[in-house]
C-alpha cells in the first residue's frame, strides 16, 4: 500500500517505477524505461499480452496523483476496450490505498479531490471534441483508430503541452499509426515482441504460430507491419511508384 511517510510519498512522486512496485507490479525492463521516460510522444509497438496497458495505466495513476488538476483521457476504438484500460487504472489506484480521495468514481470516470480526472472514452469523434487541456492522452489499440479521429485528438494537447502515448500491435501498412512508426516525426518508439515478455512461454508462442499462421503471428507477436494478404500491390511497390521531389517541366 501507499507509504505513509513524506519521504515515501516523495519517492513515488519522483519515480513512477516506485509507484508501480508499491501497487504490486514489478515492471519489466522496458516498462521501467517507459515509466521513467520524459518523452512527450510515445509509440508502444508491443506484442499482445506484453504489458503495454499495465504500464500505461501506471503512468495514468502517477499523472493523476502527482499533477493536481490533470485531465487524462483513455481512448480506444470501442467503449469495451477503453473500459478495460480504465479498470487497470482503478486497480492500481486501489492497490495504492486510494492515496488521494475520490470525489467521484464510476465505471468510466475517476475524479480526485486534487482536481485530477481520468476519463475513459470510446473512439467516436462526437464524444471527444468537448475536452481540452489534456495532460495525458492514452490511445489503446491505436492501429485501429481512424485517421480522422486521431487528427481530432491532437489539438487537445496544444495549450497544455500534454503527453501522448499510443499503444498497439500492427494492423497492416496503412493509417496514422503505421505512418508515425516509420516516419521522421519525434516520437519515442518502443518495440516489444513477445520474446521480450517473461510471462509468455516459448511453448505457447510455438502453438500460436502453428495455429495462427505466420502472417497473423508476425503482427500479433513479432510487432511486424505486413501488407494485407488481399493487396494486389505491396506498400513498397506503391511507394516506389511516386517521387518525393517534383521536377519542373522544361517547356
């Protein structure tokens, strides 16, 4: 539970890894790096069941407790997915002994008496446009979030200079998530294949590969971006058909 001493509370405030441990979570090395990262933009390209939701939930709780008045939005393609992430947030908050009293707590929102709020939302544009001044925006299953929704989310961070954490497994060679991963924008990129997760056994992965086939397995567990099996042309072939520099005609 949460340390009662001022020194113990200061330790958690300064180190999100200490907060995770106080909640009974021993972070993997990559999770500790993410928790201690100061990067304003994070892409977590992680295998299924690798712990990306857990580390994001710990970041959310740390933000809510130690940035008074902070608004954190948890967004997923569906309400069910975003509520699952929110449940992990609540579990960590309760494991710490509810260190900041809650003014209100529901299935989708947590409001603390320090003014911080955590709000879980489904991925629909009409549900998110009323929010601003976001301290932390966490996008789960980001590869399935449409481009127009992602573009509607970014202005929420303009004034607050809040953080953006986008986590997913790959879903083809298309969309903003793929473009962000391969592009030159200043994202901190973290790749975690299943072989880096000590909780996933080699025997289970062998079974998954045989059951799913290489195409699905490579995206779900190896973090690889693959062209759709139905595509007539690969993404590389399409890219080669265009020139980045346009030369003027000599008429």
